[in-house]
């Protein structure tokens, strides 16, 4: 094998890969635009139904504020929607590159995604449950010393269980 043939093989490989690279970049661009648009629509819908106001009026808001101070539920959910859609497009784009190792890795990441979604849902349900329990304890036990202890401990225990 001579240098000329080696150079020709290298340039052939580069030029054969260019369409894959262009496809990768186009898929990422389209995915970014679609993700932004869908996240914006989700944010607007959540703002229309006043999710933030309802969360701040509920008793669970103090627990959410303890974890994420000043966070907007509409923005947070829209951000999660953006990344879920964009990760799908990233996976498709990496598949378009035609690199088997990268495609396998992204398939592993994508298969783990439902676990992350379920963990977020468990945390949200636990925050709502702990707020409801704190409100119920305040109504039933009032301002008694036992009521204060139970009202502080039980929501913390619920959130700790949800965390693990």
C-alpha cells in the first residue's frame, strides 16, 4: 500500500461521512426547534390553567420552595418536556451518524429515561402528599405541641422516603 492509495482511502472515508454529518446537524436543528416550540406551548397551557398560582396557594408549596426556591412549576415542566423531546432527537441524530458504538450508548440512555420520569413523578406526588398531611395535621391537632411535632416530622419522613 502506498501513500497515494492511503490518502485516497482517507479522503473517500471523509467524503462518505459528510452526508451523515450533515444529516446529524439537520436533525439536531429540527429537534431543537421542535423541542422549543412544544415546550413553549406546554408552558403557555400551564400558565393559562394557572398551575403556578395553584401550587403557591396549596400547602405543599412550602415544601416545593424548600427544594427549589422561587421555582415556577410551568417553567420546570416545560423544561422537562423540552429535554425529553430533544433527547429523542439527539438519539435519532446519533443514529444518522452511523457509528454503532454511539448508537448503542444512546439507546442505553434512552432506555433509562422512563426511570427518570417515574422518579420525578414520585417526587411530585410525595410533595403533594406531604403538603396534604401537614394540612390535615394542622386541622386535626391544631397548635398543640404534639401537632407541631407531627406536622413537622411526618412530611419530612414522606419526602425522605420519596427521595430514597
